[in-house]
C-alpha cells in the first residue's frame, strides 16, 4: 500500500514538474506554463486548507500549529545533535561502540563483557516511525537492521549499556528524536 502510494506520488510529481509544463510550453506558450504553476499552487493551498478544516482548525490556527511543530522538531533535532557529541563512536565510523570501555550492546548477564555498573538505555516503545527508530538503533549499536527491528519488536528491551549518565542521555535523545519512547535505568539503583 505504502509503496504504491509512493510510486503514484513520484509519477504525479514528475508529471507536474516535467512533462506537463513541457507540453504546455510546446503547445500553448510560456505564459500558460506560469498559469499552470499558479493552478498547481492554488490546488496545494486548497488541499492544505481542507486538511486544517478536517482537524477543526482555522487556516491561521493550522499554520501556527505547523510552525510550532516545525520549531519543536528543529529543537529536538538540535538537542539530539548536541547530545550525540557525547557518543564518540558516532563521529568515528571506523570504530565500534564496544571499543570504548564500559559500553555493551544489548547487554544480557550471560553475554561476554557484561558488567554490573553503568546505565541501561531501554527502548520502551518505537512509536509510529518504526523504521526510523530501527535505523537510529543500527547507528547507535552497529547492529544489522534485522537485529534492530527485532529489538523493536521485543520492546521494552535494553538497547545499550553505557558507563556514564551523559552518554545515556545522549543515546536517549537520539532515539527520542526518531520518535521512540526511551528510558534510562541505573542498574545499581535497584540494589
């Protein structure tokens, strides 16, 4: 379903931006190409107004909500980028996260390298963007995509164990930016 919609969107976009203007220019002339783009823009504005109306918003309220949503996304992205600086393996693609002392990927007590100290980054829920969250898990842990998707299916699951709180909050913000619900637990606090 989603692939079919994507193909239709790509075909429609190429028709609007390439084929139709060329045909209009060839048959009617350049002024009608400008008129065509004006009609397309008006159609896009009508669709947007219809979407606002479906949400029970006026156009002004809808635009303000869109701007607020964009601002919130931008702030989350900037926070995730700032926090990601605390995770050194994100900057150095040649090194694996376990090269740093105290970092364990999807820790389990029977796994080699397991230790009691540190902070667990727990994926509670993936949210609506499962594939985006899986790609962030893959980036954080260097696990294959299939393993990252399995972690999402097994949620709540420990994704990563890091030695300090700064790294844990950085990994949490990277996953939260992707739309996941994440918590950080201190295994030592339970004792």
